[in-house]
C-alpha cells in the first residue's frame, strides 16, 4: 500500500491504538461504531435486500466462500435442522462443524427457527438460514449483495438480523 493510501485510511478511520489485551467483542464494537458513521443503507425492494455496507458484504462473502460454511448454509436453506442433523447431512467433522455453526450463528447467517423436545426432557434448537438466495453484483468496482430473506424463518430472527445491518 502506498504512503498516501495509508494516510488516507488512517484519516478515514481515525487511527486508534489497540492493546494486545483488548477483547474481540470490544474491537468489533469499535469497528461497528466506525461503520455506523458511514452512510450505508440497506434497502428492501421487491422481496430482496440490497446490501452496500462493506462490513456486511465481507461477512456474507467470507461465509459463503468457505466450503464448510457454504455446505451448512445450503443444508438448512429450505428446512430447519438441529446441529447434529446438520453435521450428519453435511458429513463435516464435529469439531469443525460446531465451530463453523457457532460462527454462522454469531454472524446471524444461521438463525434459530424453533426449539424441540427430544427424549422427553432435552430441548434442542433447530436452525435455518437468514437468506434463501444471495447474489453478488459488481458495477463500476462497487460490490453489492442482493439477498432474499428466508420466508421460512421466523419474523423475530429476521428483524434481529436487519437491526444488525
């Protein structure tokens, strides 16, 4: 990166020093404040969300770009499944699968659908994807994601994701 580009980035994000002991959630909160000052808008038109925020675009592209995460998301696009059902259907090792599923839940691309009772006492959550269709548009070097919210997902979870945007 050239010096003038570095200065521009430092000026744009008001350079801040971050100690080694900072919690990742604190860092994410600080980053979110920086993005909140930008004027990115998510618009809803004809049943599709148009996302222009680079942070959200990066989050979606990273998750759909990862083979395991993509397998998980495709597995629960149409019908909700428990974590164990997802791991079995996707043939993903348990440790990797749990890590990926927790990341997808944290990123709100995988959302709770409902809770079911198994064997009388144990309650297990079923999950479904936030989006049924995701399209990437690149026009004049500007990336935009067009996504259709999952109509099978409950409204509360979708509202929670939209607040995240």
